[in-house]
C-alpha cells in the first residue's frame, strides 16, 4: 500500500474525531500563489512529491485549469497531516485537514462565496510585492461575512528581496502596512468583540511570510522552536557567526533568501507545510467550537429548536443538516453533491430532504474527496466536508436535512452579478434535447450563471460574470459534455430603472376593465439597495417579521408609511402596499406580487431586468366577483400599471461597470490613460507604488472587449492590471436610444419602446 493509500485509510479514521478536523481554504487575488501554496500543503501530507509542488497543481485537475494556469473551480482535498506538538515534547499528532483551493479571478467569485460556507478558517494569500489587491479585499469580506476566521500569508517574499532589493528593515515596514490594512478590514466588517479577537499578527503566528514557489515559510512562533535553529546551523553553517549564539531569526531568513542556493536550504529549515499547518492547528477552531460562532450567522432558524441545538453542538447524533456548496459531474457516478455537514451522520441509503423539493431522496454513496479522486466511506459525521451521490435535485446552495421542514441556511451573498450574455444553440438539431439537459445541470452546478430561453427567438441565453466565465462554460458544453454548439459574440447585460417619480398615479386596467390598480414608482433608496446587495435584507423568503423589517428600512432612510407597507421583493426592487381598506385586495395580493415579480424580470424599455425600483400601490378598484379578477385579469393590469408609471417617471438604462487597476512604468502611463479615455472610462485616482505609476479607473463593460491585447500593445507588455465588477450606472442619455433599439431588434421586438399611452389602453 502506497503513502497516498495509507493517508486515505488514516483520513477515514480521523474524520470520526471532530477535535482533530480542520476545514480550511485558500483565497487571494489572482496569481498570488494559492494553488502552489495548496500543493505544498498536500506535499507536506505525503500525497504528492515535494519536487512537484507548484507545478503539478493537484487541485487544478480540470483540463482548462491546467491549460490556463489559473484556478476555476473551488477544489477540495482531504489530507492527513502530522504535527510535532512542542507542548507535548514534539510528539507527532495527526490531523485531518479538508483543504479547499478557491479561484482568484473575478469571473469565478461565486465559487469562492460557496466554498466559504464549508470552511472554519482560511489562508488569505497576499503578494509581498503587490500588497492587498481588489480581489484580496473581496475574499476578506466574503470570509468574514461567513464568520470564517482568516490567517494572513504574505507570499512571494523572495521577489521583494531579489527583484525589489528591499532591505530587511524596508520589508518589515512594507509587511507591517499590509498587516495593518488587513486588520483594518477585520475591524470594519466584523462586530465587536470578534473584530478584536480575530486581529492577526506576526508575534502570535496568525501571520506567516514566505515563498510558496520555493517551499519555505516563517512565523515567529515557529522560529522559536529550538530544533529550527539546530537545523539551520546544520544545513547553513555559514550563518553561525551572524547568529552568534542567538536563535534563527527573520533577518537571517532574509539574508539566506538573497544568497545563491539559500532558498533550497530554507525549504529544509522552515518547510512551508510545517509552518502554515501549525498556524491552522493553533489558531483555527475545530468544527465543534467554530459552529458556535458560525451557526447564528449562517442559519436564521430557531436556535432553541432540536436541529438548531444539534448544529450549535456539531452533534453527530443529531438530525442531519448539510449545506451543498458544489455540484460536480462524474461520468460514472453522475451528479455529486459536495457540502459541509453541520450536524448528524450520513450513511448510504439514508433518506434526506432538499430545500424547495417535496420528494425525499436516497443517498446512494458517501465519499471523501481528494482532488479528482473519491474515497468511498461507510458514513460521515458532522464537522466534515462530504461528497454524496443520489441527491439528483440538489443544486449548489441547497440545504439538505433528515427532517422535511428544516429552515434553509441563509442565502449566500454573491458580490458580483452577470454582466455578459451569449446566445447559444445546438449545431445539430438532434442535439437539442441533450443541450437542454446539459444546461440544466450546469445551471445547478454554477448558480452565478443565469440560463434562460429567449421566447422570441428560441435561443438559449447564458449570462455570466465575464468573458472568461462564459468561455469556460462553452468549453465544458463542447468538450466535456460532447454537445457541439454555436455561440454568439458576447452581449452586454443591461438593467432598467427610472430617473424620477411619475407625477400622478398611473392606472393599470384589466382586459375586462373591471379591475384597476394605481401606481407610483421611483428609484429605491441607495442605502436600501446596498443592504439588499450585501444580503442584510432577506429578499427571497416570505416576510417573517414585518415590524423588524419596517424598522430596518426606516433606519436606512425609507419613509415610515412605505417601510410598513412592504409586501414583496424581487431582485433589489421593492413592492409596497399603501392602500387603505380596499375590498378583496387581500384575496388578490398573491397575483399582484406575481405580476410585480414578472415585471421586474423584463422592463418596458428593452425587456432587460429591472433594478433599484420602488413600486408603490396607492389605490385599487376590484370587481366583487372572483371570476372577474382571476390571473388573466389581474396580472396584465398590474404589469401595465407598473410599466406605464415607469414610462412617466423617465425610463433609464443602466450599464455594467468595471473598476480597473493598472500599475506601469511612468514612461508608459500615457498609453494607459489613452486606453481608458477611448473606452469612455473615468480616471478615479492616480498614484505611485515604488518605481511604478498606478491608475484606478471605472470603465463600462461594453467598452472593455479587447482591452487585454490593446493595453499590452500600448505599454509594450509592461502593464500589470486587474479588474473587479463595479455594479451598474446610468447609460449616457445620448447613447440610450441607440442601445435600446439594438437590444430590442436583437430580441425580435419593435425598435421603438411603447409609451405610457400604450399601457393606459388608449
């Protein structure tokens, strides 16, 4: 039996002891070294050769990940790690580490969000040269919102020493700035007292420095081990004079790093796997302790109920509560649901219930995941990350339980939304049924991908976070699922809203003229929109506590009469009932909500999604006979009333924006600013970072196509740049008519949108 098989056998034993489990992740800005870092941890556990760490990319087992050299999926590995505990005379203790390596590219941020739900701790990697970047800030926010404890690893220290020629003092100053900025994020995001308890520092070992590529790392507590100094003197005797009887220290580490062959010695003196695993074992809680902090945040059910107590205690004897964070397709096993088991024990043959699905489903297989490999186990206890087959109706984000009426876990907040669409169709009509099934499965596995059918053209529309997101999805449909498709050029996703308030109540009439609804619409308060976007307001479920919601909305600036009348949400739009004593309205309200929701999915300007709209029902006149106020009458009346009110309030189109960050030698800054201004961009900030000039700008997504090759040409390849999605802004009025006509024509509609007279029935 090989080392890998031995580890698998040991993992099955350790998964039964919750105190020895650590659920960890890696997260960072793209190319800050997450996957190389993960490889080193896996090599430290004996599951791959240390020589291959950084090049084998065990967790980048997807073909496109290997080809592009980036992480696309949040991949997991269960591994057994030995730890020499200095408190117990360096006796070897074994821990089971479930490690999830997450993507850094902004297009795959949804995978990071879902991975966080499964974790208790996360290594946030930060490049020693580039510092905290936009996506670093996003992943810190994602981790803290899920109450996942962060540790900081400052990577690529060798670059700071060799390329930037920084002295030890200059490096300490630079690293101190990174640590201070990191801690400020924690202070800003977390409530007290957690924001102080989770501060990181070099002294306590919650911060480590090193080079994942060269397999070494250092933390202050690890340096204090006597055996480290002993190893250093054996492997690098030339440092004896410099140490002069003192312990191995940071300055000596930096000196060795700068010497030829020094990093190979450091990899043996202070191996990265030993240092960073010690961080996790000492500073990240086991699932039992972690869930006491996490459950009240990620589950809003009754904590005093049986299942609430089971999850707080991470009780393996309790009811099953599991959150699916990933669905993967396997040619032999079919759909595999991977998730965190918060309570109970899952066995093959168990009957489980999935949130939003009525029929119970039977577990066909229980597995541990190690990269692309599955290890079958008889059962899995609370606190572990587990893979299950047989849950055919589960999607990423599903809550799964052994009881049919479990309150689902809190909906996960995605920090970006789809900005680009492609229309796809099967090349051969005979493949159409297969394409429909493939899209269904892909939509389940990736909730950040929106898939719908254009009813006018019959095309399948696929909307994603960016060009790369859609490219990867196309590749999977063609090469992994074997469906030949034809895809359109990328189409920008717009949104609709209004610029003001309609001056008088707009009347929407039912086709039979017996029912009338009167609406006022206006832009939703910015603070309310931001709260919805952050996930502070639950817009999915039925309103459970109207009084608490009203207070929350009033605190955010909404008028009290409106806040008390909120009856529904759709996306970040709000429906408010300000009527008084309307007969039969209570019986009709569900149809009013349904029509509101449909109207918010396709606005009157270009049939694009409506965003940031406040819809107020001011009055209504309803027929006394139920037969005259059915769906065929109420739904068009409400829709036309909302659409007409939007026309009179001044319809506007919102376009997606991206924040652009560029670092370039000063001589090439002119080429960068030209590229930005040619793309309707706005320069927000210019500065200096060492020898390089930096610029931060906001640019419309519609004008970012081809930016990569153009910026390379205008700076001779010297620019380092990154983007993050920056929400939606109003399209310039002089462009709106042209863009609206293009969208409507593409959708098979009349190029000119209807005016309010059309919706009033005149």
